[in-house]
């Protein structure tokens, strides 16, 4: 590249550098319409917080937040804008939708926000709903207490599962970023392989034992697959001495299994709606571990 070509390229870079001020003005204008937002109800949102987050560390937090907005997208009423901001209205993410953007339940697709440093006192999720010729604007507030690392203890879980996990681990989930001191991480990690996935949401997932069963107080008990916000997709509880070893095969819950676990249809997610699924395994008396399988 000669000197003249380099000068032209430098000129283009200089022009581009003036764009953030214009973008900043547009962001401020966008948030102005949300000044009188209505509170979005807790029962119409699910979320999961995880990732690289330590309370006391020299490293910056790099958390992620997955959100499911429980609003059905129809021609008469649909979410067309979602904006995540800090409490001083600094925009973290803005997304736009049409009435056709929805999963099988007609809810808005899962929202995922990555690399959150979580240094603000609060975060706001602004939700704009279009209803025929009118527009309604809502706001959901994430206080820092809501943005703690999520446990596997939601009221949407089967009561038996929730009671067992709370008794053993208080629902606290371990990952390579966060685990009990002294635990052998090389021995306790999730290995899973998707064997089959059909358009009707039937799937087969092979989940390997973290180690062989050792005793009634130390064996692989629950194998769980959830959507990004922790709703059950597949679930198996083992009994010590059942003859299984090395791995289990998990599939979507049948109607009979769903009823046996006391789950309503709303509390069961579908795998083809998910950008990724979370896989959990509890090693009784040791740890409740989590892994992730990306689907798309």
C-alpha cells in the first residue's frame, strides 16, 4: 500500500470515529419514550444468571443472563422492542421483533445477554408491546440480589426434585467457574452427546456418569435437561444399584412422565425452541454440576 492509499484509508477511519456521538443521541431518544413505563409482573418472566462471576476477585465479571418473556406474540398484541440498560440508562442491548418472532408456545424467543459486568446497582429491561393501534411500555427491574448466580430451585421444578436438591446442595450449581473448594473438578464434569433430534421435539441425549457409583450416599442420582431459563425438558432419577453404568439416555418427557412428576404443560419446555440446553447431574453428597449443549 503506497502513502496515498494509506491516507485515504486513514480518512475513512477518521470519519467513522465521529459516529458514536450520533448513535448516543439515538439511544437517548429511544429511552425517552419509556419514562412512564408500567411494571412488568414477576409471573410473566423467567431468567437465569450464570457465567464468570466472583464476589471477591481481581478479574472482571463476565456473567450472562438468559430471559424468557411470557407474552404471546399475536397480530393483535406483540412485543416489538426490548432494551436492557443500567440504572443510568446506559444501553447494554437493544433488540427488535415482529409479530412472527415467537417459539412454539407463542412466547417471544429466548433473550440472551453476554459479558455483563454487573457493576451497576440495578438493570432495567424495557419491554414495548404493540396492541393494534396503541403502544404499551413496561419495565422489569433486576436488582443486584436478582442477579446472583441462579440456583436450580425454581418453583417450576417438580417438588420432589426441588426438595432433594435443596437438601443436598441448596440448589447451588457448580461449573468449571464456580465449585466447592477441595472438589476434584477433573472427576466432576458434564460430558454429554446429542444422539438424535427430530422436528417434533423428540431427542436422545447421552449423558455420561462423572464416575462409577461408589455407595448409596455417593452416586449419580438425577440427570436433568432444561431450557436456558431452567424449565424442565428431560428428567431421570436413578436408584442406587439399578444396573446402569457409564451413561444414561435422556429423551423428552412423555405425557405419563410429565404427570408423574407433577408438571403442567406450561412448566415443560421444548428443545427445538432453545438456542442451547443446560444439562445437570447431581453426584449425591458431592456436587450438582452443569454443562451446556449449543443447538444453533
